[in-house]
C-alpha cells in the first residue's frame, strides 16, 4: 500500500486531495492463489474558514471504485458530506451535517442515506 496527500491553501480556503493505492493481496493462507484485487481510492475535501465558522464539503471514493477490504464484503462506494461548524474558546459546535452515500454508478435501491440536522456536537 502507498498513499499521497496534497493540501493547497489560499487565504481562507483549502483543498485536500488524498490518493491511496492498495496492491493485490492474499486473503486466505489456505489458498495463496485466492487474492483480493488491487484498487486506487481518491478522496477530496474543500474547506472554508471565516470568523470562527468552518464549512467543508467532502467526497470519499471520488471515482466510485468497487473494492473490498475483506473478501465478499464490498466497500460502500462514493459518499458526499457537508459540515457547518462554529468554534469559540477551543470548543467546536457542529450546527449542520449532511451525509449521502451513493452506490457504484449512482444510487442503489435500499441504500442507506443519512443526514443530521441541528446536531450540536461539543
């Protein structure tokens, strides 16, 4: 496995791009020919800060690559999240968080969409 993360910042805005490469790997010592496929995973995060407020938009698995950490248990696919928070005196209050998970190639029936609104996280 190998990974690279790049962060570019300008004034109150920052962009983070992460790439993770995982090579072919054996999942069972009983049969060394039974391997998990290699994959590349790219994540992207855009963050803006202004007067104690922080807003961030994040995309995990940007290219919606189908992969498995454990044989026959596929990872969920592309996910989007948006978070708005406010910091004062070293405490952060999260006012809004929305998370949406997409399946491979778009929305799947029965998928799990979640959203948290007005949740106060300290």
